[in-house]
C-alpha cells in the first residue's frame, strides 16, 4: 500500500506539469483532461446513483470523481457553520463536536474498499428489485479522519451500551417499499465490538482532499470490511443504544436470510464476502486468437486478506492461478492479472475465483437466501476469440 500511496501522491503532485506523462488515474483528478476516462455511469438521477466504469480499472486507488455514489435520498444541504456531530444515549456525558474540533483531534489514514451490498445485482436472474448495478458499485480510497473509538472514549460508554447507531442528515420516505410512514433518516448500527475497532473511522478526507459532498461532506463513517451501507455519510448523530437496534435499513432492507434449525431468520448484512471481478476483457469483447491476452481485475474479501485468485478460460472446468499485483493491504482490494493465449477461435467463457485467509472460496452459484444483496458468486464473462 505504501507504494500505491506514493504513486497516488506523486500523480497528484505532478498534475500541473502536464497530463501526457501521467498515469491514467492521476489525470482523472483534473477535470480538464477527464475526457479520456469514461465518466461515472448514471444508474439513477435523483436520488443520485452513479457507477464506476469497472472495465477501466488500472490502479489501486479510485479517484474521487470516479468513485461510485450510492444515495437513498436527496443529498442533504449542510451548512458547515451550523453543523455538529451529536453523541448521545447510553453515554456518561452527551457531547457535540464541531468540524474544527474533529479536525484538531489525532487523525488516522485508512485505505479501504467500499462495495455496495447491491453490486452486481443487474446480473441476477430472475431480475432483482433495486438499483441495477453491474460491476462498478465498488471502489477503493484512502480515508482520513478520527477513529470512532476515540469519540466514544470522549463521551464514555455506560455499562448498558450494546449498539452504536449512526445517523445521516439525509431523510426521505421508504413507505412505497414497505417501510414506515413519513420521512426517516438513513441510519445503521454497529455492535460495540466492531465500532471500537481501528478500521472504523469518521472520515473528513478522501484521497487527500476534503470529503466531496456526494461522499458525505463534512463527515462520514468508514466501516472497513463491511458492505457500504454501514459507512453512513453526512453523519450528524451517534446514539449509543442500550438494546440492539432494529432499524429499517438493517431489518426490512439490507438484510438476508439464514436458515437455522429449519427456520428462515433475517440477519443484517455486515461483512463483505470474498470476491474477484474481471475488469477486462469485458463481456462480448473480441480477443485475438493465438496472441497473449491480459485478463485482469480486482479481488477483495472484507475483513480478511485475499490469498489467491484463480482464472478459468473454459467456463469453470479448469483453473489456473492468477498473479496478485502489488502488496496486500488489509481491507483493500488487490489487483490481479492472468495471461491467456487462446488456442482457437470461437466463444470462450472466462471466470475468476478468489480465496481468502479464512479459507473462504468464492462460490460458483448464487445463494437465493441473500435476496437482492451480496452477489458474490463467480460471474461468467463471454468473449469472442477471432
Ligand atoms: N447518509 C447516508 N449514508 C449512506 C448512504 C445513504 O444513502 N445515506 N448509502 C450507503 C450505501 S448503501 C453505500 S453502498 C455507501 C456508498 O458510499 P459512496 O456513495 O461514498 O460510494 O454509502 C452508505 N452511506
Ligand atoms: Mo450500498
């Protein structure tokens, strides 16, 4: 990661010297030369839902203006002067923090991958409810802020505390989706065990710049290792709860089924699953016969490290190891590549499969208990060899 970081910073620093000599990703930081990199794909205009064009993946860090955006409601208008983070509930002393106060606290920088729990949903058959994300509701960035643990330490948890509820400033109605009447806030909870881990921070910077509005300015949670819905944007209130929180966005929404003792139980979505995605070739791309073709992509595994990516070029009959690129970094995706020289012309089905340090292997088949979320099975990419 250190190397990626240096590369990223070097790219940013040399930006003014001329775009031609720079790697593709650093050029993305400048709007003037952005045309070369495809913009975010609009999945929904209002609320804004934008997808990263995953096939252009080439660096570990996704620049801020190419990072996917997942909004449930209209973006809130926040006036920094009036904005406060309020911490209340089962605490020894409720408190409010303003922006300057937070920025004066000891900061940490955490590189982490965020993936929407609905990523890849567009490939589900039958068609699933929700935003039709293809491959790009995922990104990797460097987040800077204050550990949530430091804030909780300031206010002091009472013995009764069990759950930490994070609330965003955005509000809207989910009544049409079977939710409660009236407007509600986007909110999720973390158990204390996760909330106090070092990989859970309240971030005010993203890739070295102030957090962009679409990504939660002035302050967002980054819950590394968990699906994106836990990383509350436009954070305005933390409620320490003396009982498990059962809010809309972790019961009716963002939950899946677990079969226990022959009974289906709903469980809130938490950790990201192990997964590899192919960036190139893309589906239906034409690949020249008898010439080396670079199959490449990214792999991630939530709280665990990716240990292995394998590729199949015959629809899953045979597998061969891909090369993991760069260094492993906790909570971050890892780029990988595989060189393939197709022997004959025709249709070929490519697959990538990841394994992690917990010995989890990416499944080949979809588990219907996951409803319209956590799409982590291997997705076939069909190409034309000519
Ligand atoms: N306040 C608020 N926080 C939110 C959301 C939201 O709609 N409102 N969406 C969540 C979901 S589902 C995801 S995947 C991530 C996306 O973060 P990004 O838009 O910065 O990529 O933000 C999460 N935090
Ligand atoms: Mo999400």
